[in-house]
């Protein structure tokens, strides 16, 4: 009986260590929030971008607009700082025209935000762009008609 208890205890400790390592890895290299579960990979433009403002924008959405935060967590896997190419046929031009801060590529769970250095407006602008673009992603994946 004691041997079984020690084995279970060791297994629980091992699994807890693995879980903590995974959470630490996700927090270091992306946006990870355990409750409600949200795991979005943030890819930064090394020369012109600022990944911290994307993480702050997601935190702002989590605090101020829970519905938009849940939509982003469910329908967006990657937020990347990158210029949108209008020549790309899958770019949702309606979203690009409305936000001017990024785009959603149809058929993916990725949104692109234009590289931008951190200033006072950056977090607010990015939160608005993430809200609008994650809604575009939701509408695409749920098969809803376009709303332009």
C-alpha cells in the first residue's frame, strides 16, 4: 500500500513539474494565459516591431472585453508582425480597409499586424485591430456571410 502511494506521489510531482515547464515556455515565447485557456504564438518583427505591445493588447482585451478575448483565443493561433500583401488572394481586404493596422488571411488562424514601435497609442490601436481581425476569423470559420 505504501509503495503505491509513493509511486502516485512521484507521478503527480513529475506531472506538475512538466506542466510548470510547459507554462513557463509558453509565457516566455508567446501569449499564454491559463484561465480562461489562451495560447497565442506572438511573432515579432525584430527590426521594426514590438511584441510586448501585442501581449499588453491581449491583456487589455482580457480585462475590458471578455467576449473579444475569448474570440481571439478560439480563432487565432498566431499573431505576427508583418506587412499585409494586398496581392495575396486570401487577404480579407474588408478587414484591412477597416483597421489599416493588419489583416486576416482566409483559411488560417493567423492575423498579421503592421510592425509598429511602442508608443502611447500602440496598445489601444493593437487591441482594436486584434478585436476586429479575430472577429473576421470567427466569421470565416463559422461560415457567416461577410460583413463589410
